[in-house]
């Protein structure tokens, strides 16, 4: 257990020591989105009755920031260690692959949650928020964050240079998060793209999360959980399998 | 007694190259052992397999009786590795790096031991300095400290003195010798053969993934070293010495001298022939010469 705690603590300190780039910067980005979109669209768009556009946007932005940063934490930590070679410091000790997995995954989840909470707090300066079902909010935050923390680990282990990682970020993570209903309800999309959105797990993450705030959403939160929870399980198993086999870490 | 390191039939095939072709090796507890070989001979691959950084294609390796794959947690606790590359974590100070390393090995905070390590390696006043700000030599010392933080009985040093200044080299070896005297087993790879010669009791030479020489340093020098007598003469080389002639440069002759006892006869013969000796020296046994000879003779 000491091994796990030490690695977890190291992973937390790694981003905590550069708080400005790892936490403050993503919160500022979300703040800019809020500033612009709430100013431009508040008067024109209403997705759910009684819910202003800024309020509607908030859960999406919080979740998007949470997911992107959970991914960024585990993936950048691993690729940096691989490229600078200091990954040996965690490969030489008798850490089990489960300890390794939990430490990286939970630290990434913590960063996601800290930033998500930060965005939410900033958002409260713009609009009032309802909190209809806090348990759903928490459940979707944890399970969805787990998925992206794991995907970050998979990408970090797989990537051999920063380019590879940037590729995943730009061509998978960004489209999946942007095309998930962060800024709109998918009901406002043409039928075809509505159908496509249903294959995007991030859509269920954001929709379920939003349900927790307003008590209304595009799909039933249980259906969302039935999609997101198995995704979290599958991505965890994939990560564990990679660590156990030593894929790209132990040659 | 369980050997410190036991390797049997070890093979490692990389996609484009076979790094190890069936290596058998046993290193006893308390030995100071050198693993020598040219670049690409498989030294680092062998160490990586011992440390769990690489996986063998065939064969098995044990550290203090623990299989490095099946019983990896025990095997890794017994082993401290100083890697060849100068790696460091730029986010942390020297002390933090050592505390983390101890924690990864499941050890509770032990500042006394860390302070002792820092003192031995001349790092005390750098304890709270960020790793980024250290010179190369200082970073190397931290790597040594990191490898020792869990007090491993077996210590592997992969070219620890590459690019290290003389002073650090001396103090590093004094410290490693002290650890060896306390019972730690030392496995060393190096390109500086005079280091291996003065430090190590036993030597293995590796070429293209195979062990081509394995013996005590003394035996290797005795069996493989060709002693030379260098003479500067006041006249021509007498005929009776012609069969020994190995080289000549002006009045300086290089003669074969397999046995010190021959020296007396040679000098007596020279006196009889009336040839004066201006200068004389006998070459000292040198592991570097043995190494070159072994590498040349070893079948590919």
C-alpha cells in the first residue's frame, strides 16, 4: 500500500507544483467560453424550459474540462517519463500493476475533479445553478473521469513521441468532446447527426451529468450509466492488461 | 548459499537483432563482478532483464533466488540499479526524489538513512535543490543514492563513471568498495577496464550476446596476458634474442617475456655479447590488452 500511496502522491504533486498551467489555465479557458457564449447566446437559445442557456452550458463545460484534464494528466505524465527516461524510477520498484494503475488513474481523476469544481465555481458568477440530483452529478463525474483517465494512460503508454499524443488529443478527444452536446442539445441536430451522437459515449457522460443539475436531459440517466459504466470497466481492463503485459513499457 | 545472481540459458531477441544468445552466469553473494564487452554486446540487455525492464525470450534469471518474472516483487526488492542514462525527474528536489523512491519500495519514511546516503555521496548541501539545477556529476550521484535507498543486497552499476570527473570517480568507488566490504554484491559494467581490473574479483566478457571469457581477474591476466620486455640497447640485438622479438623502434626493442625468470638469462646474455642496456622496462599485466585479445580471438 505504501508503494501505491507514494506513486499517487507523486502524481498529485506533479501537477500541483505547476498549478498555473495544469489547473488555472483550463479554468480560465472555461471562463472564456462562458463569457462569450453566455453573452452571445443567452437571449437567443433555450434548450429546456425554464433553463437559461448559460445554465444549460455549465454542466457541459464542467464535464468537458474534467474529461480533457483527466486525459491530459495521465497521458502527459506517462509520455514525459517515457521520453525523459525517468519512467525507470517507477519500473524498477516492486510496484504491482494494480498499484501502478490505481495511482495514475486516481491522480488523473483528482485533477479532472478539481478543475471541474473550479469551472463550476467560476460559472456561479454567471448564473444560478440548480442541483436536483447530486448523486447523479457525482456518479457521472466519477465514472466518466475514470474513462478518460484510463484512455489517457492507454494513449500515454502507446505513444512514442509527443506527436502521437497530440494526434489522439486533436483527432479523438477534441471531436468526441465537442460533438457530444456540450454546447447544444443533440435534439437540435439533423436526424443523422443525432443518430451518430448516440454512438459517442461522451454524449451520455454530459447528458447524464446535466440531468443531475436540471432533472431533465435528452436520454434517461440510467441508460447513460448503462453506457458509461461498462465503458469505464472496459477502459480499466484494457489499461490493466497493457500494464500487466508490459506493453511498450517493459521490452 | 544462494547465488546473488543466477542466469541460465538467457536469450533475448529484439525485432531486428538478437541481443543475447544463451547466457549462463552465476554471481556469488559478496562478489565484486564486472561485465565487460564492446557496445552492443548485450550488457545492458542482460541488466535490463535482471531488473525487469526487459523480458527474456528464453531462459531464466534470478536475484537472490527470486525469479525476476514469477517472483518479481521479491526480486526487485533485492536489486538496486544505477541506470546508464542520466535520468531525473525535473519536478522534484533531491530529497523528494529519494523519499519517493523509498516509498515505491514500500518503505516508510527513513530520513536517517537518506541523510547518510546524501552525506556519503557529497549531496548534503544539495538535498533541497531541484534536480534540474544539478550538474551532470551531481545527477549521477543522485542516481546512485536512488538505487541504494532500499538497501538492496545486490547493486548493479551500468557504466556509472561514463562522463564523470576524476574526483567523483574516486569517491564513488570508495563508497561502492565500502558497500562491497559490508557484504553487498556488486555487478558493474564499464568501458574503463582499469577500473574493472582494480575493483573486480571476477570478470565476464560478453561478445555479440555470448560470454567469451569468464574467470577471476587474476586468472584472466595470468592466462591471457602476454608480458613484454622493452629494452633500449647500445648496439644491435644479439641473435639469441631474435626469436623473442615482437617489435622495434630505433634502438628500442619489444621482446616476448612469458616468464619473469627469463629476465636473468637475457641480461646475462647481453652482458656476454657486450651490448649495453640504456633503458629497461617490463610491461604490467593489463586487462585492456587481455580484453582486446579475447575479443579478437572469440569466434563470432
